[in-house]
C-alpha cells in the first residue's frame, strides 16, 4: 500500500477538499495473494475494524480515480501483472455499495473480456449484489472470464459493521449459487461478541450450504488502530503481540474453525486465500503453503485438493541461483543478498524489502520468500511477511 495517489491521478481529478485527510493507494499493487486493482477508493460504509479507517477512507464518498479502460491499461502494463495471477478488484471500497461503483465494475469487466485479459477475478463485498450485477457476472463468466465473489459474512452486529444490512448479505449466498457463480465465504474478523457457539454455528451452516469454501481470517490490528479497537475488545490493549500478528482470534473462534468438520464434514475451511483460490480454480498450491504448518495443522482441506498439491509438489524443484538472480533483477533487487533454507524450499533475503515485492517474488518463484520488514512499509502484518496468529483467551 502506498501513502499517496500517483501525481497524474491527482491532476486528473482536480482539487479535493478532503485530500489532506485521505490516504491513497496505487491503482495497481501486489498484495499477498493477488494483484489489487483500485480505480475507486473510499467506502461509504463505516465498519469499525476496517483498515481504511486509518487512511481516512471510511464513511466517505468513493472517488473514481480513473476510467475502466485506463484501469485495464494500468493492470496489463504493471510490473506485477502475469496472465494467470488472481486479480482482486476494488479492495479499497465496497464496489456493490453504490450504483456509480457498480457501473464502473460493469465497464471494467466488459473491457477485460474484450481484451481477453482472463485472469481470475475476485470481488469482495458485504453489501447486496443487485440482480443486474449477478446477471453481469454470469454473462462475463459465460464468455470466459473467471469471477469469484468473496461474501464477507461474520455474524457481527451493527455496532461493529455499521451500515451493513446483514440479511441482504446472507441472501447473496443462494442468489449467487443459483447462477453457479463461485462463492468464497470470507469469515473475517471475529470479535468476542460474535464468537459464541450459536452465532458461529449459524454463520457456518448458512455459508456452507452455498459457498465452495470458507476463508477464516483474524482481526488485523495496526498500531494506529489499537486504541479504537480496544474499545470493543479491551484485551487487545494488554496483548503486546497484537499489532504484529497475522491476525488476532478469540480462543473460542480459533477452536471452532479448526473443528468445523464436526458440523460440516468435507466442507473446506482455509486460513490462506491462496489455498482457497487454488481449490476453487482447480489448481495446486503455487504459493509455498503446501507442507507448512498452516497446510498441515490449520487448513481443513479436501482430500482431492491435498492429492493435487502432493502430485504437483513431487514434480516441483527449487529455483536455481540463475533463476533467483534473474527474478531479483527484474524486481529491482539486484544487490540484495540471499540464501536458501536447508532444503531449498524457502528463499531468505538478507535485507529490508517491501511486502508487495516479497509477495511478487513468491508468485514469481513459487516458494515462500522471507525478508526483513521495511520500516516504511505501509502494508499490514501478514503471513507472507512472516507474521503469526495471536489467540486471546
């Protein structure tokens, strides 16, 4: 994530009286699992836990930074772009919230189809997906574009997810499934108020009837958000590791999501978006997760998917020094010293490197890449950067 809008975008949009309090991200960037594309930034909703709070981008009018055609240009010309890599659209807004945002989405999806830019597309929402948008997604899918919808549904109340109509979120599941549009249930985050047995069972039961899988993600606690989030979850303030965690989980939620097989046998629950996408897309893991602790101990992964990953892993080889040097040079990291772990399955960079570049290198090489955290890196703590979960009793 970046701290400002590119200069040409600011110039195109003209003066913005709110700009001094709003932080902007590049229109195309690399996040841990996917390429993030954000031609619209700012969300009219005001969810308490959202990372956009610290960037002045909640409870604001979304700002259109560039056209759908220019967005497609920026995507395909980005150094992060590759034809097979997942692309998440509009991660700095909820694109389903407003008609103008949905119109931009419609134009962008049509543009991608026309150009035959057929990367897997991820849309993330906690708003109602209108009938005309369901029709649009169905239409572009029939013309070759793979679109998955992440429905964020966590059992949280209006005190935390302000402005969200939860009954409409729940209705997305059967409406999308009826058109065979792949749904990933995004179970994030969990607070003590939503981590009781009845709420968790209700959420899982509803989502698992329609979704292909669930991704369960803990609460991200950036240092600047700690005081605000501690008002809802006081124990955060006395948990020093909370701000460095991959995610923070109530103990009851942590136990539940690792025992979902008791309630929905055979239903996949992942802790990694890359594994969820690999499963839905019928691909093996290419992100270095297979065989890790997350793979072995945390993901509730179907037997068929584990077989797919096992077969691919048997044929995988560690990258050569030449391949590593070539990739580092392409990412502008020629002078960075590196080494491999004992079995050559993890690349270790002996330098502080931005998290988006670490993620890009992981995609380039197909193995985990570890580096020191860059002190000016605005990206939140993630498993890609080596962060681990924290569980609060």
